[in-house]
C-alpha cells in the first residue's frame, strides 16, 4: 500500500502544469549606442521626435520603453505591443534608454541592455559628456581581500566633442555619504588602497573642457 501511494504521488507530481516561461530581453536597434541622433524630426525650437526600435523577444506580450534624461533624471515611458515607438524629447540633452519585456501570464520582467544617445540641439553647441560606464568592480560583486590591499577600478567615458578633461572618483561605505576619493584622473582606470573589508559604493563624475559634467550610476561591491 505504501508503494502504491508513493507511485500515485509521483504520477500526480509529474502531471502538474508546465512552468510559465519568462519573457526574454529584447535587443535594441536604434538610436544606436552613442548616437548623435541628428535624424530626429524637429517638433519646435526646443523638442524633437525620436523613433525607437528593438527586436521581438520570446514570451513577450508588452514592451515598456524607458528613456531617461541623464542630466536631470527625468524619465519618459511608453508601453506598446509593437517593436517601435516614438517620443517627443527636449533637445540638446544626453539620454539613456532601454526596454522591459513583459508577459500577461507572469509578473516576471526582463530588461534589455542600456544604450545612450545625444539628442542634437543648436548647431555648434557643446555636448555634455555621457555618464561613465562602470566596468570594474562590477555591481554587487564579492571580492577576496587583497594581500596588498590594492584594488583595480575601471570605467569607460564618452563625449561627442572628445574633450573629456578628467574624472573624479567617489567612494564610501554609505551611498548617501560618499566622499571624493581621487580627483583629476586623466585615465579610465586607477588602483586604490582599501584597508577594511566590508561593503563599498563607488561612482564616477566626468568633466569636459567646457565645464560640463555628468555622473555615472552607483555601483556597490563587497570585500571579504
């Protein structure tokens, strides 16, 4: 009898519903990463209409387009079942954009890569540098304590004028009280000495020769 019930449980377990597949991330097409966006349609003296395009993603019913002004943090969003959408945006501003894949069958959401573009403003205007892309240490990575107490930091800067003058690196054990750890960095990498284990937060500010500046995302890492 015991074996019979065990067999029945196994059969019932095997006949359960198949798991609902999660929506997969889409691949961005345009505006391309680092694009100057000169082909956007002019709406008025302050705004242009930008067309966004991406590929179809598996198990996805709805796409949410998210575009963020990287200077002010202001977001513009739209949901669509199509693979393209347009937004009217202020000119002369750097933006980042990405797409969320969603399904009506599951609350799971998947995100595309994040791309950046600059929406061209007045001719001969100076361009604000894009926020630096943090490379190393990766976000939320766990590092083994170094015997030399020296750690490698790397990032990538981009400015359409090619006139980045320097970077400042901010670091701290609290995201709200980070301090300037190293200023006037003229390369995109640096080694820093960190004595105490624990959780750290880091961020890069980019400056160009015209005095424009931008701030990267905030990354954290842990030293054990």
